[in-house]
C-alpha cells in the first residue's frame, strides 16, 4: 500500500487553509498554480478613507499651533508677565500641544468578478480556482474581506470563506459571453459607496473589453495552442505582466472543473507516485551528453531519456533503472547506457550494479558521507580492461578512490576501504571511460591532475592562484573556470596553463559552468531562476534559453556542453551550450512522457 505524506510542503504552507478543502492528489496539482501566480499579483493597493482625521493622544510639543492648544504654563505667564507673554508670541517661542493623528487604514475590500461564459470553460476555469484562493488569502492578509460575482449575473456578490463558496463559483456556468449591458450594470453596483474603494478585479478572456473604472485589475486567461500551458495576463495601471501555467493531469482537471474536490483525508496532501520525479535532485548527464537521467521521488530508481543530437533525430522511449530498496543514493553516474549508483544503508557502502561493497560502513574520519540532502556527491566511475575504480569527493573535500580487479569478466580482490587521493578537492569530472580529471587546492594555488582506472594520479599542473574558498568548474575543450573574486573568474587551459582569460559576471547571475562553443568562443554559463545565458571572455553576452517556469535543479556536462534543467512544472529541458540549441523538452512524472 502506498505511503502518504500527511503535511504540506513548506512552500505551500501559506495556502494550507484553502488546500485542505481538496483531496490530496488535487491539492498537489493546485499548489504549483498558486506558487506560480502569487508573484504576478503584486502588493495590495487599497484606497485611503476620506473625511477629517481622528486624533490618538499626544505626539510632541511644537512652537506652532492654534492657541486653544497652548500649553497651560504659557497661559500662567500671560497672567503674571503679560509683556513677556507678548514677546514670546512675537518671537515664536510659545509651546503648543501637538496631538497625534490616528493612522488611516486603507480600504481592504476585494471584489472579484469572473467570466463564466463559453470562452472561459475548461483550462481557464483552473485559473479561476487559483485566483479565487489567492484573492481570498490576499483579503485575509489585508484584514479585509473578499466578495465575488459572475459577470453574467450583475449585482450578485457572494463571500469567499468556505469550500461551498468556491464550488458555487464553478457551478455558475453560462452559455453567453459577457455583454456591455452586464458590464454597465456591474459598474453601477461597484460605484456604490460600500464598494467604491479597495481592489476590484475582473477576470475573463482577452476579448473582454473592460478597460477603465471601476476595475483596478484586469486578468485575461487563454489556453496556449499546444494545450499544455494556460497563459495568464494581468493588466494594472497601464502595465501588463504575463505568465504561463502548466496544466495538471487530465483526470485532475476534470475533477476540479466539476467541483468534486472534497478532501476525505483531511491534511493528507501528497500521495506516493511511482512516476513522480525528484525536483531537487540534479539531473544525471552521460559523459557524451546523449542521455539524461532524473531520479524518482518515491522509488529507488531513475528515468533515463535519450537526447537527440539534432532536430532530425527521433526521440526514444525512456528507460527506468531500479536499484536496491533500503539504500540511500549518494551519487550517480551514466556511462553510455549503463548507470552506476553509490549508495548506503546503516551498515554497508555499495556501488550498484557491481558487487563492490564495504561492510561495516566506513567511519567518518575515512568517509564523510552527506546526510539527507538533495545534491549528488561528485563521483567518477572508471573502467579499464582489468580493473575499475570509483572516485568520489566526500563532505570533507577529500578525494577518495575505491578499486577492484576484473578477472575473466568477474570482479575479484575488492578493496575493503576507501583510500585517499588528495585533500581539499574542488572538482571532479570524467573525461573518458577510464580517465577522470580533478582539481585541488594547496598553498594558495589551484592544481590540476588526472587519474585513470588503475594507476596513481599523475600530471599535477598549476592552474592559478586563488583564495581558499574558491570554486572550480570543468568545461568543454580542456578548460576550467576558477573563481578568484565573487564577480571575477579566471578561465584556464589545463593543457597550457599560460593560456588563461578573465570574465566578470553580473551579481544577480550564478556561474554554473564554462564552455567553448563551435566558434571557439570561450566563456561562462550563467543562470538565474528562469534564464540560461553565456558571458564570453571577449565581453559578448547571449541569452541561450528561457525556461517556461522556475528552474529547481540543473547539471552541466563538461565534455559535451549539455545543460540539463528541471523546472517546478516537472519539465526536463536539455540545451546544448556549445551549439546553442534546444535538444530535449519533456514533461516528466507521467506514465507516458510528453515530448515537445
């Protein structure tokens, strides 16, 4: 029987009161829509109340003011020393009481009018549900109230505090589009003093002509041509903002649009799903950039997708790789079609699918394994004709190796412990089937070395000087990037350390890799929440890709220049930074994966 998580993810906590109304699987689909739409709304903009100000006690003593507020001791001076009183009046030396005005609270009401006509049936109604919840919470935060209505029924306004109120909104379907007479009647209603202030939202299709007073916000919803994204545009004070919302599963859409979303399990929200992808685990890219794997959230497995080399090459059915239950995956590697996973339980360290294992689990002074974190440990799986070696950088920045001998296609003489290679390891990447490269820090400098499947590390070369907290990233074409200041990176050729470049990056961007493109331009790969960019050493900058939703995790393949990204709406996207082409876009987490 599938286990059920009984609490909301932390990111959905702000809407927990409303998400409890939904069945677990429906709440899991509505939650991402709320997260995506919330930033679009912006801050609350109420209107100040009119009339004379009220006073709330005393604020201070001032040298100006009406004489009915003159300090009592000043009037005593008028009786005893009238000439001095007059002198102080002329010179502005009198002291007056200054009352403190009571701070006015802006009108906090929210009126939301929804188009229930045929142009808003289907996917736009999902946007109605999300906006209804967001505006209801917005009113609560503003210490006000929200009331909603349907454009085709002028004058009818209903409160928004119970599940039945949301269901009533979904049930008020109409086969007519809003007409100008409907809008005129609503304008007359909203001009009444009780509705004249606060926010007034009108939500419908782009064809709805509702510009001007009394509406402060206009929201247009339209389904994208492909049918997988709902476009939402907010117009406010002459400015427009647009966002795309991914559509939930078809079964969920049907239940939501019917208003059948009762939560029979109370606070239980997220059910286990054998196809759900772990959005926090970075994708796993094969050494040649032809395959990308994504770890599953509820299964000890990964789904591996083939990455077409060009637009003419057809996609292939993804393949699942399952490893043993009861183990925590520490690192994963893809060598061609084969996946290797370094994993552990309380007693054993194993490398699947080989027979390599260490028992008991190494003590922390030998191998500092991470706790329950999403990131993979840097690792390389080196395979020669008669040996194989696992290289891994642990949490203490030690590069360790684990060897075994292959005799007649069988693994024998397996090491019983991890052996150290170097301290202060900064980066590790696999260059070929049996060779890896690594960088480490020593005496104020960054050094480069190689290691193969059987021999000791060789080829130590000086790359550059750097601070102790530096970061190193390997890239395509014998290049690596070393951070020398928070904004400045030095790009070095490890085959020719004298060949180096410098690049400065914008403060709001994160450096994720280094690449040389087909025109031999060298530069850094940059990323923010949705953009992937290129910053060249020659000053050239370029936008490589804009994701349809915020990026939750990513990986860069140093050999091929492939960048793989997972987004909050479960899209797996692969972009070739070398050729600046989109290679793969697939919606994960389904029985049948949808390719774009």
